[in-house]
């Protein structure tokens, strides 16, 4: 069924719709978790993932270039449903303002509009099933002294 969905999307939206430079790469898979301690122990001790960075509300694991991060799940102030909001896919982009403008013109739903954060520019969109997709344009290194990954990219 998923393959049929992809085929349909590619048929309905020709290659000109899919901008190959829009997303540079998947930067991280971010799991919004109900219990940081239990989840950290699971990924560290059970799955053997090495902790790369840790704060009170962020634990980042890295293995052979794959980044998995944990962030506490919290309901948004508007009391939105948290259906399909237990995981994010994070994309690094080179020009977030242009990407957001393009996505708005295509009627993509924004969970979090473009904002300036300490790590750079950030927005969160929703796919058709309301899965969250985090988009970030990292600040230049001289402006950003923390780990250049996804700290704070969750929709809290």
C-alpha cells in the first residue's frame, strides 16, 4: 500500500515538484518520549547506543552517522491531539525561508511556523498522516557553540 501511495504521489507531482536540493539529508530521528529515564536506559543499555550529548530535556545517541535523539513529549498549549506526534524526522536545509515559502504555496500544514532559535532557523510541518517533520537551517558555526544537531527541535 505504501508503494502505491509513493507511485501516486510521483504521478500526481512530477519531478519538478520534488526539489532535490530542498532537503540535504535526514539529520536525525527524534523520538518524543513519555519517560526520558526509561527511554535513555533502553537505547543506551538495551540497544547499545552510545550517548553523544545529554541535557535535562535531550539525549542524543549516535552510531555510524545515524543520530537518534530523545525529547520529552509535551502537549502543545492549544491542546492539540498528539496522534502521530511521538516521532519526528529532522531534515537539514540550506535556505529554510525559501523551503517554507515553497511548502506554504503547496498548502503544507505547519505545526510550528518558521522561528529563529539559538541553533538556527526552525519549522515543523505535518505530513498527510500528521507525522511531524522538523526542518532546520543551522546557524553558522561561529554563532552556534553547541553540538550541531537537533537540540530543541521538538514541538514543545
